[in-house]
C-alpha cells in the first residue's frame, strides 16, 4: 500500500470517530441542562451533614437595665393577646348585695313572697279603735312591699267579701317603687277603725293582704274582737318602721 492510500484510510477512520464523540458530548450537555432545571432550588447556605447550623446570637440586655427574673413573662406579647390565664379568675361582682341578702335597691325588684312573711294584728293600747298590722320578713334577703297593705273590713259570716268596707288610704305618693323590708325585720301599718262618729253593724273581721300584687288566696283573716266599733270611713296609714310613725301616717289618708 502506498503512503497516500494509508493516510486516506486513517482520515476516513478519524472523521466518523470524531463525529461520534461530538454527538456524545452534545447529548451529555443536554442531559445536564434538563436535570438541573428539574431540581428544586437549593438554599444559599446549607449545613454540612451531621453539623448543626449555628444559632443566632441572643439579644444582650441594655446596659444598666435590670435582668428579667427567672420565669418572668416575655415583655413582648404576640399580636392578638397572650393565651396566659390567671390561676384563680375573679368572678364578676353582682348587684343587690350578693349573699348578704341584698339591700333596699334589691328589694325594689324582688317583691316579698307570702310564704316568707308572718302577719299579726293587735289592738293599739293607746287607741282601742286602732289596729296594728305587723308584717315580719322571715326570709334571708330584702324584699319589697307595696306602700301599704290591702285590707277590707267585713263579716266573718258573709259568703264572700263583695260587701266589705275598704278604708281611705294616703294619696299623692312618690319616691321608691316599693317599701323595702330587711330580712329578720318587721314593718307596721295602722288602721283607724272609727276616726269619726257612728258605726257600721255586722263588721267583725279584718282581712289583710300584705302586698297589693299578691293573689287573693294569700289574704289573712283576723277577728276584731268584742266591742270593736267600725265607722263608715276607716283610715289606713303607710308601712313604717315604728308603730308611732305608722299611726301618724293615718292622718294623711284620704288626701290627694
């Protein structure tokens, strides 16, 4: 073989080999680009395996400021308020005096109940024609009564109270919405059976309803006693804390 033919053969073998190598390099480069695009972005800095990332340095207290006590809450609360709760929350205060039985204001919205009251009627020693009505609160809280009891005078033998006599009462009243009665205390009202002259026959019973909003079934009946004289216009006074004051208030009955 001549030298020219040998050189031509080597060129023929070199060209395909070079082309094959270039194609392989091109495919490798494309594969590398596609693989990089499919991978998630890596963080700028990553800790090497088995090595913890360094913690950020703790804030140093300002010079001259007192160090917080151990266990003290952080000075900055998260937005929306702290989730910490007091161990012993305080119950909200309630009106009306609470367990102490309330007060006069409490009585204005808590009417007396008939089963918590005792009622007595006695003759006033200083004036035989007057009867003292004593209402006692045997409950444990204040309660409210109307300004005076609801009473009538009639015959114990009558089938009903339709013909009973009702006394004159004070008018032009104002002030608190009820007469407050403290627990364990009594209040008094006085009825003058015959402040004028004359008498009505067949009247021997005094009927008392302690509060004018109570049902008729809570009415108490008391005999007037022998020798009682009832006039045509008896007078009833207001509830008062003393018998003397209750008797004095009968003078205002019938006045507007």
